[in-house]
């Protein structure tokens, strides 16, 4: 059976995610096997399948679009890795989302933006820019969701600063699509003195490109 062969190959590392992503373009049964592979118990199988799916959605998102609802359901999974992969893949599918499913998924997509887990919040924030690039009509809704991270609670102060940096990097990419960029700039200014260097540098890059708000002389 092909699935057993694939999972065995991932388990003993004779197959790689890169190889399976290439094969999936030519073998119609492979996407289903890889999607189901994420729920396998063995770590090598889960991670290998997930890596292949990430590569596949980057190169041939149409092959994974039939599984949109499957990935949407995984946003509610108790398994962190499944949620992370769902966030990545769903963002990647927005560009081929002819049925506009992403619109009804946004609330669930950004449900974790305020924590408690830093990695989950950061992943959803990174996906925001991908979604808006594909579906600009959701720019304001996505922006409002990402802005909520500022009141989030995560595992530590350092985790909070990491999420703020992710938000600033996303705002840099979202700027061109929002009608009123002031909330973005105000956010960036508030975190320009972050205790975390990458977050400070992200703020510097944003402000160098887009500038700080001008003071109202009145």
C-alpha cells in the first residue's frame, strides 16, 4: 500500500519532504497521504508530511485546495503542530480560493493572536500578510485582528516582544493595502524601543520606509 510505503520511508528517512513534494505534483494520491500523515503518531512521519505540504502549497497550491476544509478544521486541533501547519497552508491557499472560503475562516484563523502560545500567535500574524496579498479586500479585517496582539499574554516578556516584532514585519508588508495606516505607525512607534533587538530593527525599518506620524500643529 502506497501510504504505508510513504510513512515507512519518512520514518526511516529514506524519503524526504522535498522529494515527496516533487512527487505529489505528478502522483494524485500523494496529497491525501501527506495530509493524513500529519496525524500519524511517529514524529518523523508528522514532520516530514508537514514539510512536504508546506513546499507543495508554496509551489502548487491548487493541489491542496480540495483539503481547505480539512486544514480549517485543524485550527481547532489540540495538537500544536497541526494548528501551525493549518495556519501556514490556509494562508498559502488564499491565492487559489475561488470559493472565498478564507473569509469565513478568518475569525478562527486569528483566534490565537492574543496567546497564550507565542509560536501560534506569530504564525497567524505571519500568515496575515500572505492572505492580504492574495485577498486585499480583507486588509482592514486582517489588520484589526493582528492589532489585537498588543494586548496579548504569552509565555514570557521575551515571547511578547517576539510577537510584536512579527506584527511589525507584517505591518511593513500590509501598509500598501490599508486605507488608513495610522494604527500601524502608532503601533510601531510604541514598540520602537523594544527590549528585543530584532523587534527594534523591524521598527526602524518600518519607520525609515514609511515615516512616523506628523504632529498636528493645532
